[in-house]
C-alpha cells in the first residue's frame, strides 16, 4: 500500500509477519502535518493487524533519516491554535507508536534533527549507520524540543537530553547515540538493510502474544503522555509565533 502527493510519500510493504513502513519528503524527509497524520493512521492500522508482529520504520534516501517538522508549515503558522494543532501532529504520532501493539524497529540510515530524533527515541529498537548523527536544534530557532522531550529523556536520560538541547548547534555522533542508548546497533551502510531484515524476521518468529506483552512492559509508566505531549504542543505552538522564531526560521531556510 502506498500514498503520494506534494506532502510526501508513505508506503507499506509486507515480508511475512513484518510490515515495512517507509516515509519520504523532498525536503530532507521533513514532516508536514498531513504526512504526520498519514503515518499515525498507518501505525494505528498496523497495530490492529493480526498478521503483523513487527514494524520496521524507515525513510527514503541515503543521507537523512528525518529533519523534523516542515519549516514551510512552521512559517505559515498565524496563531496559537494553528501552532498547537501543528505540533500536536508529533504528539499523536509518538502516542501511536507508544500504544502500538507491535514492536517497532527503527532503520536509521542518516542524520536526524528535532522531531526525527523524537521518532527514533520512540522506536523500541534502532539499527543505525556511522553517518547517523543527531541534533536537537530547536532552541536555535526560538522553540524547544518540548513535545519529544519525554521520549528522548526516557531513552537517553535527562542529562544527555539536556546536553543535546542546550548545545543546539552541535551534532552528536552515531557512536554517542549508541553509547547513550538512542541506538541499539550500528552497522555500515552496505550492511544495514541485511541486519534490519535479519533482526526483524527473527523477532517476528517469536510468539506474538509474548511480543505484545513485552511491548506493554517496555512502555509501562508512560500513560501521562496522553496529556503531557499535547500540553507541550501548546507551549511550542505559542513560541513559534515569536519574532525570534519567525526570523530564525527565515534564516534557516536561506
């Protein structure tokens, strides 16, 4: 199944009990709200699919896994309601991944920024490449990684999250991400797909009921995300209207 328009692409293919979900966008695999909505709906649909045990989440291309929110849509926000609505897209996606009944494997082939780091942090197991540097650049454009912070802090701890957030201009290496627990494994680019497929197929051969119960245990204690992520979206939705952010986004686009 695939869908494609000016807001990006989304395609799901199946290999035995593994669903491979691939997203893409011409602007460095960034996410306009419409693509976020489609990915969220697909995760929710696969969660209910009894023939699927494991989901592999990946993106198009070779250099960038995900560059986060769409700058064009951020610049187009005119009021707090629109801002909150836009950032709620990431809240819905992260909650869908958290609540999904299937184990989600992240295939990270390149760099990730902002919301892309949040998506990686919400995967249950992540295989990446040495080129997969990560950055939380939100403070540099006048906002902050508020919606994704619970996911990032849960995975790498509050101290490492703070380090990433305050050093907003600095890339963290794939080795750093592996050491902190954001990545589970690192493989050379030419081996990544083989390793992802082998791991996913092996995982999908296990008892589906055991995988489901394990998923529940992995995400114990995150029930507050149902409300806190949307509260954080409101904070970001207000800040994105500031002159600081509008000017910074314009400079970033240039």
